């Protein structure tokens, strides 16, 4: 089950990464996607509370969104 979830979430995250024209838009969309992916991974993998996975995912997604440029999504 874990491999199936990751097989769906990883390509979706890569396709949607850096959505937005400004760094703030990319941080917001990256944070949202990271939050969802982190919560899903926390629920599937276990070991940590779901909120912890969501928090780590949101922070990582926002950070990645900030350092990407709009040209990377094309």
C-alpha cells in the first residue's frame, strides 16, 4: 500500500511543483502540497503523529517552492 501511495503522490508533487509566478505563490502551493503529502505519508508509514508529517511536509514544500523559479515548471 505504501508503494502505491508514493507512486501516486510523487509524480503529482513533481508535476505541480513551483506553481505560481511569484515566490509567495510558489511557497503557498508548495506548502499546501507538502502538507498533504506529509500527512498522507505520516498516516501510511506510521511511527509519528500525522500532524508531525504534515508539519515537516509543509515546511519542506514551502522551502522548495521559494527556491524554485517559474521557468522550472515549463
